[in-house]
């Protein structure tokens, strides 16, 4: 065998080593980029879930507006039914969103649920005069509405990345 063939074999060996090293480097870069893409996908999924939660809360607040209309009509059985329905929706929302909620959000949801329970009790079995019942319902409605608005604001801050 000639020296030329040996040199050619040595050069091919070095070239193979360099190409192998480059392919390893490219594989590492691809893996690193894939990890970044997975992280971006996870963040996008979390943001979509948060925006969905905000939409759920917005629907809940919009449905609470119907209580105001019912109160203006002095429709106490309808108020009791609607408040009971809303209370159940708050319970379901809290159950579904529990891992993502802060303690403050949980407390506000509990406050809203509690006020809706008061509204149900006053509207369904209240024996007080109509004016007094309306006042109690209006007070409970205001507290529940404010608590839900606090949760919406906190969820909105989380969705925008302000977790402070």
C-alpha cells in the first residue's frame, strides 16, 4: 500500500470525526430549540386557559346583572333561583380552576358564593317587608359583584404576566 492511500485514509478519518462532531452539535442545538418550543407551547396553553377563565367570569358577572332586573320587578322566586344557579357556577369554577387560583382569589370566590347563599335565603324564605328584603338582596348582590370583579382583575393581571 502506498503512502498516498494512507494519507487519504487519515484525511478521511479526520473528516469523518469533524462531521460526526458537527452532527452532534446540530443535534444538541435542535434538542435545545425543541425544548424552547415546548416551553412556548406550555406558556401559550396556560395563557389560553387564563383567558378562558376570564371569559367564564365575565359571563358569570353578566348573568348576575339579571338579578338586578329581577330585583326591580320584585320577582323574589326568580331571584332565589338565579342566585342559586350562580352560586353553583361559582363552585364549579372554583373547583375547575383551583390549582391556578391564589388564596385571595379563592377567598373572593367564597365571599361571592356566601353572599349568593344569603340572597337565596332572603329571596326564598324571607318574611321581612319587601323593602327590607330588597335592601338585604341589594347588599348581598353588591358584595358578590365586587368580589367577582376582584377575581376578574386578578385573573387579568395573571393573564398579562403580572403575577405580583
